[in-house]
């Protein structure tokens, strides 16, 4: 049993940071009433966390190379815990958004170290078992957030959604310091600070513009100006990355059709969770359900995702990802389609079947996405591939929430009309992603199938 304690330490931190990407979905109405906050402000409570995750993933990878995975992991846990306390004590929505941003800094540090820590401890069959358990935990955390958030919000307070992180942090830090010993690496090239700034400005400006577009329209100066800033920042980012010796992200990788397509699939895989925010809003504001009942209504997705992730992680690790990823994206889209078509007479049960099918799709994609990304590049680019995957996953969810927010606000006279438009859009994203996966995801060579975790190793026991 002792050999599995490092995996427990990694899974605890991963569960916590992933939980906070979805746990707020059923707490948002209560936050809006309690602080108070408008819908765009509530979108930022969700978006700032995933945006900071996306912006800092690659930067944290550089810090791992400098200081070692264990040090960065523990530092991330400390930052995450302090920020969680600040979120729970926030007197207003501005402070809450700022604290969520800091929480994202800790989450990014936790996220980038997981594969490295697992890869520094486990080999051979133990690696397969560890990745299977890790995949199941990630699926459970991302999908179970709404239920846990609903229970905490209804029976305690929305602030409890953040306070619950603190004992998790304390236990995980204590365990990590005891069982994780990934060592420090020699110093490497300087962090690509201009690239970090340009990427952050691009992602932040684009998200800001999309969030304001729901209220002001696409031609408003407050929308057009940040769109222009985002476009200029993207141009600067590409030029900087092409010229620097140690780029944050090697943009030349996107000249490979397979890699560009797989990154599109990574973004598409986040559509179901982005839509979940607005399904929760409809359940509460449209049907009048409390947070706990709304979270219970979303449980079909959580249960199906967890069960599928567990099976997929244990039995399909190392298999060709093309068929699995294609099926997962297709099921995600079909599930969203089955949830659409809601009307004034619809109930929470109207979305149950669709949520379950979406959950199966999400469960298939979780353990398989990494294999698809690594199959698109030679093994020596594994570290960059891992960073790109985590970055685009978080950026996809951030932009998804913002874009779906525009559709939700302009979907008609009631929340159900807006939700139908969101679900139709999520369906289209899933189907397009499935087509791209089937057409472009390559079959990995034998030497690549076991490389993902090892290519991210930054220390050894």
C-alpha cells in the first residue's frame, strides 16, 4: 500500500483544483443574490479561474524545470489554499473575482506537475494502474462539482464551496511533503516573459469582449476595442514565439495538420462543461430548483463520466486514441442534442438521458486525450505537447462559457430558450470535433504509447 501514497497525494490535489472548475455552476445564483452580482460578473467568477489556468500552464512548466515538480506542487497548494480562504471571505464580487484569479495561479501549478510526479514514481504495469486511477479521479472531480456545490450552497452557504478546500489543502500538503521527493532540476533558459504577457493579453481581452457582447452587442466600443487588442496581442505572441530561443509555445507545431486538429479536439471536448453552467442556471431560475436539487439533476453526467473514465483508464491505456476520441466527442454532441428542445413544460428529468450520454462521452475523452496529443508529435516534443493540451483545455472552457453566455442572453424571452441555443451550439462543437478526430488523429507508434507521463518527468525519487 505504501507505494500508492504518492498517487493519493497527487490525486487529492488534482481532485481539488478540477472540482473548482465546475463546483460553482450551481452556486452562481446564490452568489449573484448574496453579493450582489450581474450575469457578466458571475461569468467572470467562473472565467477568471480557467483563464488564469490557461495563461499560466506553460509558464508553470518552466518553473517545474527549474525547481522540481514537488516544490512547485506544494507551492501551488499553498497559493490555492490561501486564495480559497480569500474567496470564502470576499465582501464583494470584485474581491471574489480577484481571489479566483489567484486561485487559478495555484491551480496551474498543481495541474502541470501531476504527470511529472506520477512519472517520477511509477513504471511499467504500475504506471498503467496509476494513470487509470488518475483518469477516473479527474473525471469524477470535473463532473461531481455541481452536486457537491449544490449541497454545500443549499445547506451551508456558497462560501462553503471555497472553505471546503482548506482541509483538503492542509492534508494534501502534509502528505506530499512526506511521500513526494521529486528533486530539483538544473536551471534552464529564462521564462519567456514577453510570450506570457502577450498570451495573457490575448486571452483576457478576447474573454472580456465576449462577456460584454451579451449585454452591449458586437458593435459597441467596449466590445470592439478589446477584440482589436486580442487580435494585436495574438500577432505579437506569434512573432515573439517564432523569434525566441526558448518559446512558451512553439507555434510551428501548428503547421502539422494532425497537431492543429487535435488541439481543436481538445477545445471541443470542453463544450459540455461550458454548457453545464447554463443548464444549472435554467434548473434554478427556470424551474425554481434549489442548489442541491439542481446538483442532483446533473448527477447522470457525473456518474456516467466517472464510471466510463474508470473503465477506459484501466482497459484502454496505450490503445490507439482515434476511435475512442471520435466516439467520445460524438457522444458528447449527441448528449447535448438530446437535452435540447426544452419548453415551458420540461422538467429536470427532460435532460437526464442527454446528460448521461454526454457523461459517457466525457469519460471516454478524459483518459484518451493525452494519448491523442502525443500521437500527433514525435516523442521528443512530449513536454511541449502536454503543456499545450492543458492550456488549450482550460482556454476552451473559458471561451466556451463566454460564447455560450452570449447565446444564452440572446436566446429568447426565457432561460429555456437561451439554454436550447447553448445546447445546439454544444452539439455542433461535439460533432465537428468528432469529424476532426476521425480525419486527423493519427495512430501512435509503439514507442509513443507509453511516453506521455515519462516525457513530463521532471524529477526522480
